């Protein structure tokens, strides 16, 4: 698993699981909060294929945090105003890079991936149920 995938995948599991694993990291390593969780908005640019330019379609609310785990920086940017999630994900990101509880972090991220796939399958099922068979009309 690539470190770049962690931020998104770890957000897909419950805060209890994130907190439990990040607490485990804090017991094994020195964790320092470098930048406290900060909520901010990001502009979402969209590429316009007609005039080859771009425009801003809107804003999204995110929360970011920066920590240090045994001198290795860990960073997160999570959706919405979620300071606790942001800190936990940042700790796990730094721990993953530092090689601390790497297997457990990877397993939790895979659980997040499974949650995404399950949600997508449910959505596909609901959308498929609305399909119209024109040859029967």
C-alpha cells in the first residue's frame, strides 16, 4: 500500500478504530503535535474542455493536522470539520512512514477500502433498480 492512499482510506473507518490505533502508536513512539487541527475551505477547480481553461466550481470544508512521530512528519487532510479524525489520521500517516504498527495501519486502511466498495455497490444497486427497459414498453 502506498502512503498517499492512507489519508483517504483511513477516513472511511470509524473514529473509534482510528483513535484506538493512534493511541497504540502513542504508546510505542514519541508523538508531537506540530500544527493543531485547522479547518479551512479548498476551492475546487474544474477543467473546461471547451475553452481549455478552468473555473472554480465551489468550495469544500476540510480539516488538516501535522504531527511528528519519532521525527517523521505525519500529515492529514480530512473532509468536513473533524479535528479528532485529522489528528488520528496524521499520527497514523507518520507512524506508517516511521514503520510503527505498519501492518495494523495497512489493515485498517484496507477496511476503509472495503467500506468504500460496499457503499459503491449499494449505490449501484439502488441506481440499477431504477433502470428502464425500453424494449418492454
